[in-house]
C-alpha cells in the first residue's frame, strides 16, 4: 500500500482518507468489505495511530464505512435513494486541508436531511503559492469556484475586487446572530466595510512552541524576553544537553520567503512589539516612522540567524511552512515558531495523541519581547470559508455553511483538533480543567492583533517577506534593507490608490 507521501503538505490522515474514499467510490471496495485494522495500517504505512484513527473517524462520519466493536471497520452498504436532484459544488482549497473536514461533514448532514436533493463537492487542491493564481485565472474565465477556504488576511483583497459575496446579502438575520458570538478580533478580520465576508472555522495565534517536559527537566522557564531567549538557546545548544535529548537544533524559525505567508504571520509580532506598523488605520504607509526601533529588532534577530546559525537546521532557508512543525514534532528542536493550529500536524508526526499528552509534553506561548515592560503581542490568523459572486449556487452554499457554523460543530471540531474556536461561547467551554491544553492557549487571544486588512496586502506581504529574508538569511544591513522596503511599499500603495 503506497498511499502516503511524507514530503507533501497534505496531512497524512487526509491522504489515507482519500485513498479509501476513492476505492469505495470507484468500486474497488464493495459494501461489506473489511478495511485493514488500525494496527495493520500503522505497520504498513509507518505512521502513528493518530492519522489512521482520524481518517477512519471521518470516513465513518461521512457514512462511507461503519465500525463494529471487536470486529473492525467495513464499507457501508449503498443507501437506497429517492434522489431527484444532485448539485455539485466546486471547492478550491490549499493543501492544508484540515478545514475540509467540517465542510464534508456538513455536506453529509445535508444529504441525510435532503435525500431528494443531494450535494457533492468537487475539490481542487493546490499549494498556497498557486492558490491566488489558480483562483484569479478561474474567475477571469468565469469559472470561479462556488466555495473556497482562505486565510483571514486575504479576504479584503478578494472582497474589494468583487470576487466574493457578503454573507449579509444572502441572509442578514443569520449573519447578525453569528456576529454576536464571534470573538471580536475574529469578527474584525472577516468584516469589510461593515459586512461579513468570511465564515471562520478556527482562530490561530502565532507564537512559539516549546518542549515543556525538557524545560522542566532542565529547570528552565519559557523565555519571556529576548535576553532570556538567547540564554535558553545557548543552553539547548550545549553538546551535553543535545546528547541528553538527542535533538539536532536549538530552534526552528522562518528565515526566508520560501515559508510564504507563514514568514509574515510569524514575524510580524516582532515589528509590533517595538512599536512599528506597516500601514496606519487609514491604510497609509507607516513603516518609516518606526525605522530605528525596527532596525534594532532586525539586528537582534540577526544574533540568532547569523551569529547562531548552527543552532538552526542547515536547510531551514529552503523549508516550506509545514516543515517547521515537523522538525519540532520529531524531536529535532526544543523550540519552533508556529501557529496554535499546528497541533494536528504535530500529532501526526509524534507519539502524542490526546490533549493531556499535549499539555504534559508541550507548551505554547507568544514570542519573546524586548523586555517585560513591553506588552506581549501575537498575530491572529485563521481560515474562513467564502462564497463567490460567480457561483450559481450561492443560496445552497450558504445553507451548507450554516450547518458548519453551529456552535456544536465548532466545539467538536476544535476539541478534536485542539483549535481555538472563532466563537466566544465555545471558547468559554474550554476554560476548564477538562481542557488542560486549550485552557492555556485560548486566553492568549486577548493579546493578538490582525495583520493589515488592506486590499493590497498580498503585495505588501511579499515585500515584507523579502525584507526578512535579505536581513535574516542573506545578512543585509537592516537600515539599508528597511529603506528599500519602505520605497517599494510606497509604490505599491500609490498604485492601489489609483
């Protein structure tokens, strides 16, 4: 069985799920056929139980298989149907497909409740780098998808250019109900000119993952300041400490534009914590006003990426965004930059499976800051579903989104994947001893802020990523590079004003 590509950005569980789904829908597996056991799949594929268990759980929820206690998993019988109509919704998603699970479950629920009007989804997957090109080319041809999942920060671009539909225009009352319970920061990230354009699946906080068990054993506290951070890095780079834990690096962090939007998302907080801004509230360039402090911040980061380069993976400059969590999960480093959403990928690549495992072995915090006198800050991210203006099935799309947006669906999804919910009422349920991991992460929402909600953000982000790459990896002079970046951003914003 050759179904797993570990070099792919597509999560292991989803690769396995697609393998069996294609076999069932293509007739290679018939109703009543038994699937391999979880233990057999783990042995054949060389993976942990977590991705196998998640793949089987989602196949069962979608009605493709059923489980019999003590006997195993079997292909479900084809249901008799009084089908009158079937609608195919075209969906675009990047390879980080975890958010597809909530859509697929909503479609399965719709089909159970509407057996005469079933819905199928035709999903096109592409890389994050290809996403915008694929979407814009399809729209030019009049073939935009019906639905897509996208980063919060992309919404302003696509809304301002008329690609996506304001959900208020489809159902004002429902949107008003949803908006009342969305976390304030999440609501701001999905609202453009007073209208809700995205239905958020989860909220993501950019920060620093660390090995709590190693820190405890070394009697070290998680670093709150830059000075403490350097001390901790130097400690975990000692040969005797590396021998003790068998790790190869002290830190994994983005250093180049190869990591894509993750570079901007994870490094933006360093600009904010020294008082810098990219644009002001009116969308005007503001980076030059804080040049001195931003230059000092970049010089500090160079003490890690240049002066301590051997603390980082040798090929970190070529790493894709999903590689950062993989290094950490495999025990290669005690600290790694990442979003709070990384737990599912960490679970796939490690022996940890439950929320209690996460809480016992791992920690997550906002990035270290210049001093304790500086307020902590993180970058808010997340994934939202959007409906396209070109879709002929906008009302049906909204009905599917409504099934996804129930608080119970959000609670279940976030509990299973250890995600921060976009809903206040759901997150409040996580602030208990029953949720030892989520009860630590959810409170960090009070410190996060949005990346610039600007129509030209895609271009702004590219230049910021290039700045970080040139300074952190190529060793460019921070002052010179920052001046060049300000000039480039001035041109971008001037073009946007026409």
